[in-house]
C-alpha cells in the first residue's frame, strides 16, 4: 500500500532543505519579525514534509501539533482560500501516524484532511483537484486497514483515479499518481479475493 505525502525531497537536497527550514523557523519565531500566520503554517507544513522524507515521524507529529492549531486559526481568518494548506497539515499528520502503526489516530486526521480538501476543491477545482484525489486515495487505504471495508476503500480509490485522470489531462505532472492509484485498486481487489 502506498500513501501519498504530497511532496518530499531527495536525500542530498533534503539535508540541505532541513537546515534551511531550521534557520527559517528560527527567523519566523523571532518576536521582532512580523511574519504572517499563513507563512508560519506553510513553513511548518514544509518542514514536516522534509522530516517525513527522513522518516522522522515522531518529530513530524510533535511539530504539527502546533501547526494544526495555527492552521485552525488561519482557516477561521482566511476560509476556503487556505483550505488546501490546512488539509495538507492534517494529511501529513495522518501519514506520520499511519507509518507509526497508529492507524486509529490517523483515521481522524484523514477525515479532517478530506473535509479541508473538499472545501479547497469547491473553492477552486482546477487548482485543488489533485489534492482531493490524493486524500481519497489515502482515505481508501485507511478505511481498508482500520475498518476492513474493502468496498468503501475501492470506491475512494476509484474516485481518486477519476480525479487524477482529469488532473493529468490538465497537467501531465499528475500522471505518475495514476500508477499509485492503480496499485492501490489492485491491492483492494486482491484483499477481496477478486
């Protein structure tokens, strides 16, 4: 089963990115600097993606505890315009929990991510189609693991597949996600004995 994190970095570049993220975090936390809440949430989101690429999931979860609170505050102020970022924070949290075998906890964060990505999609479907597809695919995986509901999981994987096909027609960079979704659909069928 493949979970999509929505980004990631290569090892050599990732080490460099991690150092930059640490330095930026220090600057963003400086009380003498006026940094927007959106920039702070974006930085936490990017740092968590970097740490995820190193499989440092406990640190990702600790980092995102504050990020989730800030993203809630950001969503209250900015609404649907920042919904994809709020969904991203929850998706990475869910992925980290999932990789730590804490599937029950991950489930709720995937639910929340799905909620925010749906809002983002409704706000701007073209820009956010791939996010909704990603969370449908991830959500199908967690439904399979936690609920053992293979039919519902398959429904979500197929929804993801349709959205990714549309996204790939608009932007070819989304074609690689199709392989992952087909893989997850195949796993769902295998688990059903089909």
